[in-house]
C-alpha cells in the first residue's frame, strides 16, 4: 500500500476554480404516473428494462434509478417517473445517496441532482440540478455519497468532486499517472463510501482504491493483494472489514492488514462483480456477471439465479428496505426476494 500525503497532491483551489453554490433549481412539472388501474399493452409491464440503483426514503417510498427513464418512485400506490421533462436532469441514474437532512442525491448522466426531502410533506417533489459546464465541465457522473459531516462526494468520469454546502470543487486523488479521456477513464470512480472511522474510500477504474483519512491518502492495489485494480464497488461490513467488488478479479475482503480474495476459481461464477451488500442478518450478497447473486454466510456461497426466479444476470444493485425486503435490480428489471426465491416486480407489483 502507498501512503500519500494530501498536501503533495491537493493544491489550494483558487477562487477562480471554486464552483457556484446554487445549482439550477427547476420548477418540478407533473411526473409521468402509472396507476395500477391503467390499461397497458402488457398486463404488468416492467418498471424499466434496467434498474441501476435502489433507495428508500423517510416516507418508505422506493426510489429506483433506471438506465434511460430517470428515476421511478413507488409511493405505495403507484409508480411515477422523473426525468428531464419534470425538471430532473438525468435519464441514466448511476448513484443514489441520502443525507442527514432527508435530501436525496443522484449521480446522473447529466451531472448531480438533489431532491429536497422536506417538500414531501407538502405533496410536492422539488429537484435542484447541478449540470451546467460551470460546475463539472459537462461530465457525467457514476457515484455519489453523503458523509456524516454533510459533505457530498461525487465521482465523475475524470475524478472526484466535493460539495460542502456552499459550492462544488474538484477533489484530486493522487493518481499515479496522468488521466485522459471523457467518458470512462482509469480514474472513473464507480463507488464512494465512508467507513465507521470517518475515512472516505474511492474506487477507481485502473488504480485500485484510495482511502482518505482527512489528511492523507492510502492507495491499495494489486501489489497489496487487491484482486484487481479496476474496482466497481466498495462496502464496509458490520465487523469493520472492507469489501471490494472488481471488474476482472472477483471479490476482495480487507481486514485492515491483508486481503482475502474470492474468485471464479473457488467461490463465484464470474469475476465481474458490480454490487456487494450486507443484509440485517449479516449475510453478504454479491453480484456475479451472468450468475445472478451469491449469498455469503461466512462459510459458504449460495447462488440465486434463473433457477430461483432471478432473471437478472447483469445485477447492478442489491438493497434491503426497512421492512426487511431484499431487492435486486439490473438488466431485466426489479426483483424481490421472498426468503426462498426471487419474484419479478412490475409496475403493478407484487410489492409485498
């Protein structure tokens, strides 16, 4: 691992580089609704062909990030859609995070969007979109995280940005080489998370992972035992161990000293892992491209795929809501785990 002092890599940002604090606040127009009573060409059409992220808000509503229809919201009665036409700047949702003030933040193909959670009580949904080139140079975003101090971290194609409540500013990571490209680069961060100690973790698409402790960076790579330098997801479990899902090397578990790797050679079907999630029972759920998901109990990996009703081979997201329902989304739509098998959930459900 490489210890890197922040002062050597993060110069003071001049006033000219500080980004505006406002964002484009759009008047929210009527969402595109779907009522269960509506007649469609399908008896129960999918919410979307591709579900990328899932989040439950304080009201218990489920926010479902789609690949091309913006965000879909299930409020217990119907599904509504928010995208450009409704003042939500995004069609592809690549990250969802909630902050301590009940706001919901979205990483999108057009920038970053904030939903004001306080408006829910008035029956309105209000979005603020940060999309102008003045903010991010027109970059698309791939991840987002709200930390305990109220700062928002967002991962773009070319690196990290941080919002401190007053404005956005770039937050350079100490990449070992110059980064170039506009769509996906070696610096693209698919995952950002905060651990229990307050450290921030950033995945990269070729440089492994970086931990930031508020003063300095530590880089973890294949040289340290990480399974692969292209990291798709980072998660901390209840024991304080960090889990890394990689693009080509399977899964790595880091106990603070060494890495333990789980790969297609011994544990999972394919080494491309896009999602890792710990449920309330302590089980670790892991996606595996082409093989659905695996549930790791601490001793064994149990596979759930087509035979168990899960027709999502390219799983992008795994999420347990406060009612204890486990959801899986990806290419194939949304699925709910009933304890034994997976059930497809369309616009009409079944939600329970």
